[in-house]
């Protein structure tokens, strides 16, 4: 890691003849230079996590992957899973070094008889066998990955060490006007009163869900005609034990979603009609300034377990973590260059990164020393995503507005 360069500004002498300059007066205010600080322009997440998300797989070695709705999901900046007709899953780690990609499989793939889904369990043996073959073909291809490129914003080409090339496409959002997160304002004309966090409605890829103080629940929907909506069952929910008030909130949100028959969008407001009816609004644009106080939330580092809180205090030029390790940093777009301070606080007790091997972080263990962040971005919810040597780390801004602040 190269040290930070110090810039010495030296005034240059003019070659022209001297001229008279007015004397400074007491009323002249001193010029103050305020650093702008690092700010995400909205493109940084795709730049630090270019493979992130789910992709649909084209033909692989003559196997018709689209027939099986084959997919690969890259998440947390270093973790992937995939499916091609059977139950799917098969987790693995991936690592990018420029255009190169390497996949590490911790456990061998076990596909079995491919009866992991209700559809496959009731299928003919020949269909299950074909689906199993497609799963194996995709897994073998991914285990041999050598390089990647993106010919377009929504296309990804993967190349294996044997020269095979496969084109993947990112699914397009069918209802972009509805997609995203909404904060629920009222149901049945009454404000939705919650205790710890506001009720949130999430819509994406024909899926709709809600979450407030207790369980999350969701299902699928269709748009049979403009302004009409039909939510289909079964409606799936987590099974956290809730108090009576929280349970009532969950039931109210579920009823409002499942009974909706129409919708209308007015600016940043969504009104769903049918049943009790529901009104939601878009959350305000996220704060994308890097400077701030943060604590870990959501994704943690790959293979990391918490020895205590993971926090960061980020100024215009310096960072300080939970172990009081400090670092100077320079931001060049989404890329960060850190220079850790000397001292016990910045000791790194962790072994070199090995995919799947656990490592402690947080508390008295320096997050900066263990993770070595080298990139940053903000997602649509305003969470800070740090690219590190051990995957992506998600941080919530302290004091930020719920549901995505802390």
C-alpha cells in the first residue's frame, strides 16, 4: 500500500514587471477553503460491485439453460449461488482481480435426484435427470471461471478456463413505476403507528412485501390492466414471535396487500385501493456523503464473526474504527486509498484471507486493519457499502432516518 502523498503548494514568481497592489484592509474577510468531501454520484455501487445481483444464464455448452430458468446470483461482493432446474443453491466464493475471476467451492456440489422442488418431485424421471444434468453443467462451468466482462449495462459475459463463453442477462424490472421501497403512511384511512421502525412496502420483480416492527411477509402480484393489481398467494411470512400490537400491525399490512385491487401513483405517493386501502410514499433521497458516524448492519464481512460492535467515524480526510484505529484516506471516485496509523490499535491479528475461513472483527479488533476498505458506495436505502479485502460490509448511518439509519 503506497503512502499518501503530501502536496506542497509553492507560489510562482511572475515574470512581468511588478505592479502596485492595494493594501489589505481590516474589513477584508479571510478566504476559507472548505473541502467538498467524498460524495457518491449514484453510480458507485455498480462500480465497486459490478457483478452484484441476479443474472439469467444463456446456453452453456449446448445445454438450453433458459429452458430451466437458470440463474447465478452474486452477492456481498464475494459470494455466489446458482440454480438450473433443481432446488438451486450450491454456495461458493468468488474473487475479482480486474477482469480475472476465481471461484472457490468450500463444499462439493450434491445434486442427487433433483426432486428438491414440488415441480421436480412430480416430474417424469427423464425430466428430473435432464434438470440434474443442467445443474451439473452450470456448476462445472462456474468452477472453471477465468474472466468476466460486461458488453452492456445489463449483459455479463463469463469465460471459463477451457474457453467456453456464456452470456448472462440481468432481468429487467417489469413495473419500474412501482418498484422500490415505500414508507407506509396509512391503512384504512388511519396512520400506521409503529414503535421501532416505520412500516415499509417493498416491490420488485413481481414480488411485493412489507415489514415493520416484527415479521416480514410477502407474495407475488400481477398487473392485469393499467392501474389494476392482483396479489397472488400463498403469502409467505417469517415466524418471529410477536407481541399483540406487533402481530396486529403484521395482519393489517398483510390484509391491505392481499386485498388490493387497484393502485394510483401521484408524485411520490402510492395509493392502493380495495380492501382497507393503503397509502405509502417514497422515502427521501439518501444522504450519499461519505463523512458521518456508522455502525454495521446487514451484510457483514465474508467469514467474519463479531467480537463486538463494528463502527466507523468518517471525517473529510480521516477514519476511526471501533478499536480506535485511525487512518488517513483519499477518495478517487468510489476508490479509497488508506494509510493506517502506527500503534497497537491498528494491529491486525487476522490471518490472510482464505475463502470460508472464519475471522473475528469488531470490538477491540480493528475493522480497518482486518478489512482494509478500498472502495465505497451507497445503495438506494442510504446504507454505506464498503468494498474490502473480505467482501462487502454494510454500514448504517447513526442518527439517520429509519428504517435504514440507526
